[in-house]
């Protein structure tokens, strides 16, 4: 699991994901980065203790360095999953995460309510209700990863 350990929100998401993984009996190799130079160290850690796959928690640091992660995953033949579908359009294998269009629409609705006089402290906390699953079959083919037809059928979007 690759994440920005300088970002509290990302660290909390890492901890929640690692806890869920432990409950499923999955071992997590924690690879927190703090700056672009840390990616080489994270990749060296993966070389020393090769993972079965990569989960990249997305923030500005990891997203800006996504090509390095794509390239590493491709070079090692590692499947990788990301949180946002834009990363799959850029060459990542797959993503599962909140529908950002819905999130931005909800945020705009909240701003509208505030402009109309609502007190921010009285607005409800909202969580995403739609999550998108996306697969890039071109990337899968280049990695030598076969995606089962049933999994492809579950995807909200498939890049061929």
C-alpha cells in the first residue's frame, strides 16, 4: 500500500484499509512516502519484499507521481488498483472509489445552501452514495493479467 504519510487524511485511509486487510487475512506492506524522492525507496522496498499487488491511496503527491507507479507496476507485472477512474484513463489497471462527479455535485449543493443562508455547522455530513469500478483491459493485457469476464461485467466502465 502506497500513500502520502505526511497527509493525515491519507494516513487515516491507509490505517482503515490496513485494518480491513488484516481482518481478511491479507498482509500489507506499508510504503508511506512524503516527497517525490521517496518513491524510489518505496519501489526498493517492493523489490526486497515483492507484493502481490499495489493499492495507491490518492492525493496530490501520489497522483502527481502516478506515471512512476504505473511504470513500476508494468515493469514488475504487478496489478495495481487506484481510487479514482481518471488514473485508469491515464494507464492504471483498475480503480474503485467514490464517483467524483457526484461528490462535486453534492459539494456545490452545500455551497448553494450556505449562500442561501444555511449555517455550515447545521448541514449534514454526507458520504458518497455511488462508487465506480473501472478496468483498463489494455493495461491488463500489457501486465499479462487476465480479468475474468464476470469481473468485467461488474465494471462501470471498461477501457479496451
